């Protein structure tokens, strides 16, 4: 897996989502993404990366609009499987980053 800097070095010239900078992954960030309030967020959401190589940690935060569209298109049961609405909190991501 590629870390953020190496990814941009190799693929930054392609049509990829904008690099939003180094952000602190916390409940406030996830809530802002959910509401679509973070400048530069795509319709789907964001992917956060830290580290590199075998120590790379990745997390996703989806927008409410994207989740609603998936649930509408595929129905409640199948839609929930697709968007993986699990109770993975920002605290769990922070824990993994601290290891």
C-alpha cells in the first residue's frame, strides 16, 4: 500500500480526489464529512491514510447523502451491507494510529 505522499507522487496527475491536507481524524472531522461540510469533500466522502508500507493505516468517512443514495438504490438490508454501517468509531481509528 502507498502512503499519501507516494500516492500523489505517482498518481497526482490523474483525475483523483483532491488532497485535503493533514487533518486530525476525530469525531468532529467524521461529523463534518457526514454532513458534507468539509471543503473539498467528494459526494462519497474521504479516505484518510497515515504511515506507509506495511504500517499504512486507512480509514473512510462517508457522507450522509452517499449513504442515503446507496440505501435507496439497494434497499435497507443490501444497502447496509454495501456501506458497512458498523460502529467503527473515530476512537478505534485513533487507537490503531497510536500503535
